[in-house]
């Protein structure tokens, strides 16, 4: 496994719509391992492949459970959305900035896991927010596009989590 560099500052790859993965091979598996390691090192709770310069539809995210499980999804697709709530988000590719972002409260997503098996996730609250944030990355969308308001420096002090 190896750490990868996290892109920031509106790097063009962050603004590129990532491509579907057609073949889950050893390069994809290695990329997922590297993304998990890179996310943990950066103390983030999610990471999309284009954040490390690979425009493919792959993300890793924390399930927000106490044991700190991280899951990987390939070609994720949103099947159902429900409700809406506003929450504060940061982003490893938008360092030092946090914004109030409206997201669906509940989401059902289908995807492939790293073995190429179909999986279906139903999430709500923070894990849903993290997953939707990472799926936005795969479409080239950043929190600065979606935030109804970015926080000012005073408000920033209390925020820690970055995705
Ligand atoms: Co992010």
C-alpha cells in the first residue's frame, strides 16, 4: 500500500466526471487499498478516486461505526433518496473550509464491491451524507458548489471532520 497525493484547489481532475469502472483488476484493488490508507492518514471519513488523480467511479468511506470500518464502492448509483437536512461538511480537497450543505437524510445506493459483487446500501444521517459527498466528487462537484453558506473563521474552530 502507498499514500497518494490528495488534489485540491480546483485541480481539473476534481472537476472531471469520473468514468465507470469496466474491469475490476489488481490495479483497482491496489488503488482502493491506497485510498483507504490515504484517507486514514489524512484523518478523513471518505475519499473519491478523482481526489487522488484517478478519474474512475470508485470511493471509500467510513461507516461511522465505533470499530471504524471503511467500505469501498465501485460505480455507485443512487436508487432512492428521502428527506433533506442541512449539515456542516469539510473536504480533504477544500482544506480549511467548511460549509453548510443540504443533503438527503436517507439514501439507497447500489454499487459493486471490490470483488465485483453487487451491493446495496441503505444509509441515513451522517453515513448517508458522507456517501453523497463522495458521489458528488465522482461527478466533479465540490462542497463549494452546494453549500448554502461557507462558515466564517470563528465558526470553523468547532469543526473537525473532513471528507
Ligand atoms: Co470531499
